C-alpha cells in the first residue's frame, strides 16, 4: 500500500546516496529553539555525596 511509503526528497536522495527525512517546521518559537540548540554549552552533570 502507498500509505507505508516514506516521503523523500529526490535531490537529497541522489546527493547523499541515501534517505534523508526532511520536514517543514512552522512556529514563531523555531528561531528561539534553533538559537538555544546551536549555542548550547557542553553537557554537564552535578553530582554530590553527603
């Protein structure tokens, strides 16, 4: 059935020689999320023993 076929971009499929999932994200908060994602610091963990 066609409902199980994953959407694809033929240009990216040929350029990267494999499947690339691309989706459109429309939100007024998208630039804020991208800024925080790109400029986040390294992973950190706090640990303490009493």
